[in-house]
C-alpha cells in the first residue's frame, strides 16, 4: 500500500503529533508499505528529501514549505499558513497515486485543506488535541463540512474524541498514541550519580515547568533535576533557577538522547496545567522503567494507571511531596522503584506498541479505501 502520512506541524521542531506521524511511518514501512511523510520544515525547501530521490522510493519525507508559529491550545503550533503549502501537498499526492492519505490533526491549518476541499482520494483522520480550539469556533460550519470527507475518523484518547465530536460532530474510533518500545527498552542509560528527575517538554506555561522548578527547590537536596527542551519561558526561568550541581539545563535533545535520558533518570516529572489529550512522554517513561510523577489530568490518568503518582495541576506542595517520596524510593530500590513495580510499568507500556497501532491503522485504511470506491461502484 502507498500511504501519504500528513503532519500539519513542522518536522524540524519536536512535538507529539510529528513524533506519531514519523513513528507510525517507520512501523508501516517495516510491514512492507511505502510511506511518505508530508509536513512543513524550517530548513529544507519544498520537495522530496534527498535520500528518497536517490533511492527512487516514496518512503521518506516531502516538505511543503516553512512553518510559522500560531497560538493554539496554550502553545505555539509550527504550521505552514501559505495556501501554496496545501496546493503542493495535494498536487504531489495526486501525481504520485497514493492509495490513502492519513491526516494527523486534519483541521489544523493548513496542509490538509487541499485534501478536505474536494473528493480526491481515501482519507483517514486522527485527532490529537484536547480542549477548545479557536480554529473550530471560527470555522465551525466549514470544518464540519470538510470533516465529512474523512472516510474514517480516529482519536488518540477519549478526551481527544470528545473535543472533536463537540466541534465537528460525527463518530470517532479511539485508538492510542503509538510507542516505539525498543527505543526505550534498549537505550543505554545516561549516567547519573544520584536520584534524578527529568523534565521533557516545551518551556511554556501550559507545561508547568515553573511549578516543577519551585517544587524541586523545596526538596531537602541530594537529588538532581535534568531539564530538557526550550521555549518562551526558558530564559526567564534560567535566570530565576540558574544551573547548579542539582539543576542541569540540557536544551534540545536528539531522539536518541531523549531515550538515554529517560532510561537514566529515576523519575519523569510531567507537571502540565491542562490541554493534554494523552501524554506520550509518560508512556515512554514507563517503557524506560522510569517512575512517573504527573498532573492529575484526564489524558495523563489514562496512561499512568496505578504505575505512577498523580498530583493536582499547579499544586507546588503536592508535587514536592510526590517527588520526595519517589526519589526516596529510587534511592532504596523500593516502592515505585522496586523491581516488581518497574516490571509492571514496562508491561503497561506494551499496550501502546507502535507496531500494533500500525496494524490497526492498516485495517482502517482498507475501510476508507472501500468506502471511497463504493459510490463509484453504484
């Protein structure tokens, strides 16, 4: 099968949707399918990636243009707003004869709009976001009409399905975000000489990094905090909490470095204040046998189950207590850090296998193709 995997968000910037599109493409290729990921990119002009051109295969990436940042869901989304981006994506997919297009976050501006504006090929849509969207509110009637072009509508969580259903109507098949488990179970742990907490995420108010830094500063000492990522709050937070023996600012990490830091840390802290539909990084931590301390949000509860600690969003004192308990467990290999507890966490992560997700999407691609062909057969 030839599959166009469409991400509205730039591949050159880290993000959950981009990671899902790329990871799902890798798993589908391993099953023998040809997949091209279409998305914006900061650094490459539009067109096929050099390795795809060189090999003569459509299983790499096609860049549609450069992104700009647009405020969305308490964050800044790196999307391509030029109408040329949607036209390039549509023209490329039509010219190359793909069997199906998989649109991630299909209502995000604006790479998917060329596919949704007309009946061009079978479409599967996956909705990731949780929480109200200004885009849905402004363009609700047009968005509802466009969504009818989707042969199958999927959502990564119940929260994401509820958000999409409220805005667009229709029915949604709840799957999950996929996890490339081997990346984390086989990662070489980054060394650390003391119980260590890791933060992975964009430095913006919604992700709660300021809450974590305040909570960590209240600990008695003896632990270390690794802060990965970057964002609009980075400089101000670094001035307030400068690097020290206890606090290390890591900046942006490569994909392999993320796995190594997760495997080396004892606790992953995810103190988000809201707007989280699933919490992919929590599942990654479970696979890496790293204890999770997270905000008590619907999307996070779905992932953590009884394999971590949940704290009310924004509760500095509660977060300090949860970190103190889990770091003490780590120091003594007991409680949440006992071998049995870590084994249970790793088993829980298996339910989000990317390979299993790829198989489920192949079934849905087949249904979308059949539904698309049905009117022509009548």
